[in-house]
C-alpha cells in the first residue's frame, strides 16, 4: 500500500499544481494515460468538506 499511496499523493499534488496527465504519466513511468488517471483522481468528498459554496448558489 505504501508505494501506491506515494504514487497517488504525488499524482494528486502534481495535478493540483497544474501538471498535465501526460507529465504525470512520464514521472510515474506509465505507458497509458488510463493508468495515470487511476492515481490522479480527485477526492470530491474530501474536497467538498473544505470548499465554500459558489456565490449565488442555493446549497
């Protein structure tokens, strides 16, 4: 689990800092962007806990 967590954390941080999936794939040495997408997921549940509602939204 340790290496997967490290790769997920690195991919998520790189994505958050504006790296492209191609850039992340190159760093993680993936041949397929589909593999990179597994590691570069955004955790929307955790994100929703820290974001403010959009101005004018009803939520």
